[in-house]
C-alpha cells in the first residue's frame, strides 16, 4: 500500500496496488479545504489533466479509444456518479484485507471523526405494492430475480407517520467501495450523498438518511 500525504492541506490520498486501485480523500478541514486540496493535490497538482464533463468531447479520449459508443458510455456513467462524504470511521474496520497482510484503509482511524470523500454510482428503483422495477423498467435483476420487498408501502419518515402511507415509492441505491463506506456505522447518519456538484454554481442536491 502506498500513501500520499499533503501536510499543508492535511489531505491524504490512499491507493493500493496489491488489491486494485482505490482512492479516498481525507480532509481535516472538511468542505472548506476542498478548494486548496484541488490545487495542491500531490498526485495531479491543479488537476490540469482533468476535463469537466460539460466540456468533455470525443477528442478528450486517447486516440485509440475515440469510439462514439465509448464516448457516450463515459458520459452516461458520469451522470450516475455521486460524491460521498463520510464523517466517522467504523470501529469494526479490519486491520488487513481478508486473507492477506495488506493493510485495510483507515484502520488507524477507526472510531474517530475524520471527514473523507469518495465516489459512488447511483441507481433508482420504483416500487408499487412491494414490487419494483429498475431504471430500464425491468422487473428482474441481473440474476433473473424479481425486485420485491417484504413491505408494501413507502418507508420514508412522512409515510411512516401517515395513516395512509403511499403504495408507490422510489428507492435510491448507491454502490461504492468498502474502503469508502465500510458498514452501517459509517452509512447511517454519518454519510451524505451529493448530486449535481460538478460546477461551483451547480444546484447541489443532498441525500441524507442513508441506510
């Protein structure tokens, strides 16, 4: 495992070679330090090679990969990418990856409150009377099983306190890596999900109450 530390901004970027590339930004200054982290990043100072999605073009891809299909795929995946902000590190994080002597990220911070940032991919599912479908309007998952819940009505706070909870609701599922959000301790009340954060003047939307 390699560790890159910026002592000026107190930001840390971790990435592992033995277990596959993974990254996460630690920032003791929180949201207020993100701008300085951006310009002083040791891995890519100023992020000069980064291309904002609104100006991303086919020509930005390496010449051998300038395929229109791949270009559209990259844009589609970007639209599904969200930012996760985690404020607590679970006391249950293991010291090593299972079956190895490779250190597991942030084991030394378990039980502490330290802001870190990672990314995830969002999916939305619609349910009616306990039966659901995904964004493709498919009622079956990739294993051929139907989307089904044991409950028949919406479980949001508003519906939980209502005598007539809605029988139609949507559920948001965010997929991320275990080094970003390890367990329920980190997810519940200690993680928020941000959408539409690409530009400084964007209308950021925040999802709370993750489970």
